[in-house]
């Protein structure tokens, strides 16, 4: 069980798991798209399982970073604005609304699962926004606006699955 950096693992794998959680968090917030984030992910990948407890000086002097250095780099990375913003659990690209308030920023992932509910309460399941858009002949931007506002369009209400 994981809660607030507490892992109920009694092996050295718990350290690897915590490092892996950092990668997941970086990906979710979009830091993996930044050069600094890629560097940290590479350092974490090199640190997991291999060389974690090494006393080999040639490795220590090489490109391997150790947990304290990774923690410092993560702390510096999180002072930067993340490339994604999370609004009600949905990821959007940050600062991409074109400077106008009513515009809807683009979703990060095209692979969001969407349910369209018609006026007869029949559910239609789609594995992507594009699939939903093509099937119902409704633009993606209209579907995004409906997802954010909760409003219906052409008799359909859209929800994320």
C-alpha cells in the first residue's frame, strides 16, 4: 500500500518503487516533455535495480546519480511550471487557450475514453475523442466544451469514462 511516501515493502524494492512513483508523477504533470525531466528520468532508470548500492568508484564517478542528487533535481524541477495543467482530474496543455478566456485548452491525451449519452439515456462508448467526433459528426472542440461545462449538444451529454 502506498500513502504519503509510505510503502509497505520490506526490501530494497521499496526505494525503486518510490523512484518509479516519481517518474509516474512527472509523466502525469508533463515534466517528461522537458529536457530537465528527461534527464531525471534517465537518472532514475539507471538507479533502479542497478548500482543502487555499489561501491564501485568508476561507476560513482560516471553518469550515475544517487538518491540525494535525484531528490535535489526533482525539487528543482517541481519549481518550474508543469507543461500540463490538471482541471478536475483532466490534463490539459498549459497556456494553450490562445489568450481568450472562453477558449478550451486542448486535452493532453487523444486516448480519453468518452461516453455520449443521448436524450433516451442510451450510452455510446468511444475510445477516443476523434472516434466520438467522427461517429456523431460533432467537432472535437464542441465535445471538449461540453465535457468541461457539462452542457449537452445535439441531444448528447458527454462524460469521461
